[in-house]
């Protein structure tokens, strides 16, 4: 087994180890401690954790001295998953795939932080070996040694985490960086350079409630909330730029023979366009306000806000990502998404998301990753970092 194959095998097995440590949003501590111990083992400098539970480690190439005035590259991958502690983390391997909850989103992404460390320190391939970085690497215009690399395993990317982890990362480093590179386990072939804006609400309906027989006719919080959902679903949404709305959760009531006094729903609003999102928000809030009437109180609390932003498709980082994918025989799909990159992009900082491999079933019990594309994914990432850093 050669150096490359050994690294890929180590990477896959590390992803499996990480997947076996449950890490629901807000409860990533055990997985974070595992990553922290590995950062120390790899010899990273300034290893530590912040108040949000993000894990940091600094890596400097060459003689350990970064170029004066150089800017660091921030490479991050989120630790958390959408799955609660009680979910079964059992894995199975079949037909070139590994199945298991959270294996691709984002155990593989976190493992790729270490895969990059190993590959960036690897010797150049022997003559005749067809590898993506076997030819001289041209840095970006104005390149040269860009400085240190900070590897970050961050928290609170999923669900109601509201990107709190990445907000802390960007607050720490700001815009004085060469770029923010976000790793996602199953996004190979995609270049996320546009951030979808998201606003989330918990809408609560309250009534007096009562007995289903003796108080029949009194307003029901569940019924009133259901009426609101019907009205929300009748709103016209833009298709270009794409705009969506989803009622992801609803709960309420006391018993089958009780008129519900309280019920609530969680509402997710998204758009690729800031104006379109603002228009949708206005329409939703208008309907919520109109749902208030004698005996019925309707209240909306904001529980999530992911700001929009984008980097031009002509930006050198996007072009570099396309080139690195093309070298692996993959045609880049330029796209948008709601990811950790929302935070730096919304503040005008250079940022994009790249993937490690391909897979499917994200956020379901049938989640899986493809094993074969991992090598191409890691070569793509390694080439991207080498060129960005001017090595």
C-alpha cells in the first residue's frame, strides 16, 4: 500500500471512529474532546477550545515560521449531527459504501481535516504516478506563502444551532484571512459560493382551552395554528431566485378530550435572494399578526437567523476550485446552500464549501458515503490548499 492509499484508508477509518461518537447539536463535547486529543497528537500548535466548544489547532508549513504579513487559511468542519443520542450508530459496509447516521454529514468532513494534514506533508508522487498534484502548482495571482493554516472543528451548524460555532470562529479571525474553507463530507463536485438566507420562527398559539364536551365551541390552539398553516401554504413563493417555506415541527394539546390551550410550530423560511426573503418574511409576519383575535393569541419568536451572502463565480477562489475538480475528472457545480460559509460570506469575507466524497440519504437512517471517490476528493482539497497557499 503506497502513501496515498494508506492515507485514504486512515481517513476512512477515522471517519468511522468519529461517527461512533454521538454529537447532537449543543452536545458535541465528547466528539470535540476526541478531536482535540488528535490535534495534540498531530503536533498542531495553539490547540484549544473556545466558549462555544469549537476546537482549534494551528499548522505552519516549512520551518514553522509564517511569512511576515501573511494571512492564515481557516479550514473548518462542523462536529454536530441532526441525530439525538438514542439513535443507533451501527455501521454497515456493502458495495463500496459505508452506511450509518452522520457518516457523511459530517464525520467524513471532520476526518478530512486530518486527511489534509497528512497529505499536505506527503512527498510528491513518484514520476509517472498520475496524481492531481504531480505537476508544478501555480499559486493564485499575487500568491506566495499565505501563512498559517488553522484547522477548526466547530459546533452548532445543524438545526437550531444557528451557526453559533462558526459565528465565534469568524468573530475570532475576522476578514484578515486568505479564505475560509468549509468541508462537507458528501458535497464532492459542488462548489458552494452563495449563501442562502434563512429565518426561523417558533409560532405559538394560545387559547383558554377547556373540556371537549362541556366547553365545545371555545377556540382550539391546534385548530387556530392549523388555519395559519393553510394560509401560509397559500403564499406565492419565488422560483428564481429560489425561495422556500417549511413547517418542520408542530406540537400541542393535553389529551384527546381536552380543547388545546397551547400549540406551537417551527417555521423555516429560505431564499437565494435577500429581497425575496424579506418579502416572504413580511407576508408571514402579516398572517401571524392577523391570526390574533378575541380568545386567540398568536406569538412568533425568532429562533434562527442565517444571513445571506455570496462570492462572485468569477472570484479566483471559485475558479481555483473548478480547476482542482476538473483535474480529477469532475465538472464543478456552482451552487448555493445554508452552511457555515453563510457567516463569512455575509460579512464579505472570501469563503466557500468543498466536499470530500459523494453519498446520499443525509439526515436519514439510510445515510451513506461512497468509498471510491474519497481519493479524488482529497486530491482536490489538497491541490486547492497547496495552490492557495502558494506552495
